[in-house]
């Protein structure tokens, strides 16, 4: 059987919006310590920034699911993928405008309202973009294309904290960095304008407006009446909830850990947060080589080169921002561990999910019982092991869904709310129960379930998939 080639022009157009998702998500980790200090908020209350942003995905997905049910027709199939993503971008643009009064009035309520509306728009974009990325070529390499798109997302997560920190504090200077909350609005005004431009670009792009239902079903598979009859989806919903939860909570509680255990102030957390999100880019770029349709030997070379290029982007971005980064060069050793794991998993989503989850558990335990930069490195390295879990889980969860693919995608996007709820839980436990360092046991529990999901769906790694027509 001839494997379908990736529609590269459509793919490049589509991955451009992945950058925006990453920029906003990672920048929240800079807003958390800034608003905590400026408005004298508790660690649990300031986590409402994450709660508002990630709960909006659930609300947006529920609206999508409800409208599709009432109309008895999938919304995206009705209005088209391009219109759906353009609409989502315009909604996000409206939300970004609220950062103007939020910053000027130092209003926490307006801030989280703006993030909520931005997230509503993102939910529509994600419902359309994730399955479309997987179906733009050979479904067997769908998770690798999603990893590559995630790598573009992580360019945004890497430079987002740097840009927002620069806007708020200015260039780092010894004993002179000051916090101007009004400057929070500057990058988000620019981002809102970019949303509008991207909406117009997507609207008139060459992206397909539909996906083939047949290409989403393995040969010999019987299509079921209800989307909830697919165990890979229902278990995958929990997996997405916990994956996004542990990813976000690890990063959003990192500034408080750095402050308490390493005496790093609000103006100094940006490179640490940037490295966490850069770690996701590093891992996704390493796993994305298979998306280019190259020979096996060239893929092996790219598997080694691409993650170090991604690490170089982190170094360059923080050097331009004048952040001290000498302590981060030794992090390259952990990248070699990642490359080895990627090789062992052979691009199989269930196998990769299992290996990376086990390593994340080990990394968190080292962070919990370690001290100083050892603990900091261990918690940041969770980003490496989270890097490909989204494409692995998403690909496994929508395998064989056929006509239920878009609804299944909306249900998975709904579970992004885990990013807010798990981070809030960890923030509460760190403040009221066990302290910041031992609060990372929450992440260990999340990864144990992800390892179980990998074991439960291991048969899907070898499922024969029909080619698109």
C-alpha cells in the first residue's frame, strides 16, 4: 500500500497557530508570581490564573459538543475547518484586549477574564487543528507530525516568558530590576493583532475544510454507535486531563519552589520557566524527525541534531534578554538521555508514553528528595519527559474513531481543564499541607496513570491503518 504524503503547504499554515497557544500558556507562569506580589495574593489564589485559562477549554468544548448535538451535525463539518479556526482566533483576539484595563487597573478579575476568553478561542482552534494535523498525511506518522507542530508551539513557550518578563521588568540589571504591572498589556496587544492577522490568513489558506472519516479507521474495525464506546477515548480523556495537569502544575509552581529553595526572585524566574518549556520543544523536535518522510539514516541524524538546535534557541533567547544562563549548559546531558529514550521507543506512541512516564516519575522523585540545582534540574526535566505525551495520547485516543473523530477531539480538548485544576491542587497542598517541594508528589500520581494508559493501549501501536483517499 502506498503511504500518503504530507500536505506540506497546508501543514506549514496550520502549525503557525500552535505558536500562539504556547506563547500564552507559558507566559502565565510569569504572570503568576508578578500578580501574586503586586496584589498580595496567596499561592493557591494566584493559581486561579491557570484555572481560568484551562477551564475555558472545557467550557469551549462543552459548547461545541452541545451545539453539535442540538444541530445533529458536527459544527466543524458544517462550517468548515478554516472558518472554525478563524473564528477561534478572533475570539482569542477579543480576550487579549482585556489585558489593557486589567493591567491599568491592576484588576485580577479582568486578568483572568481575559485569559478565559483567550482560552475559549483556543479550544475551537485545538478541536480543529489536532485531528487535522494527524490526517494531513500518513496516519501512521500522525503523532510525529503532531510532535513537530508541538515543537513550533514550544518556540512560543520558550520565548513567551522571556518577552513578557522583559516587558514587565525591562532588561535584567543587578539590583535595579523594577516591576511595572502596566507593561503587561504590551505583549498581549501585539498578540491580539497577530490573532486577527492569523485569522485572515487561515480563512483564505489552502487548508482542507474536512478530513476523511475513512482514513481514521483501521482495517477490520467496526464503527460504534457512540463515541463513548471507545475505551481508548474514555481512558484517554483522563490521560489528557492528568497530562496537561502535571505539565502545567510543574511549571506554574516552579517559581514558588525557586523562591523558597533557591532564593530566586520574581525577576529571575524567567530563564528557569523558559527552560522548562524549551524542554518540551527539545523533546518534540527530537521526536518529529519521522514527520519529514526522510530515510531512516537521515532521521537518526535529525533525532540528534534537532534537540540541540532547540536547546540553542533557548540559549539565544535568554542571552538576547541578558539573563544569566551559565548554570544551564550542563542540562545538555539530560538531552542525551531523551535522545536515547526516543530511539528505544521507535516512534511508537504507546511505547514512548510508557518510557517517558517512567522517567518523569524518577525525575520528580529526585526533585522531591534532592536540593538546590539538582532539584531544580529534576523538576525542569519533567518538561523533557512531557514533551511528546500530548501527541502520543491524542493519537492513541482518536485512533479508529471514524465519524466520531471531531467529537472525540472536542472531548479530549475539554479535559485540558486539568491544567488549571491539578495546578490549583498542587498550589493548595504546597501551602496548606506538605510544602512546595513535596507537593510534586501530585505529579508522580499523574504519571503513574499515564504509564497505565500506555500499557492499556499498547495494541494500538501495531494497528493497521487505511491510507487516506
